[in-house]
C-alpha cells in the first residue's frame, strides 16, 4: 500500500481490510502496474448507480 500512497497525484480516500479506495489524476497504467504485482488484488473503476424513486405517486388526478 505504501507504493500506492507514494504515487504522484494519488490519494487514498478510504481503506478497509478488503478494499482500498484510491483517487488519482495520474496515469491508470501506473496504478495497474503496482496492483498487478500484488497477489489477490484487482483494480476496477468506481461505479455508481442511480436509485429508482420508490415513493408512491399519484397515477392520475382525481375526477
């Protein structure tokens, strides 16, 4: 992990025993080359999903 923290323009945003969230403006290849040398580590871009609006709504106005 010290290798990741040592990269220029790279910030470790959050860390847990199973995940490391890294924000970086540098080249993704530099990150990938470090992660490829670490056993059982993978690299993936952050994904976000929009949640549907589950609040009940009026289907049609009353008569």
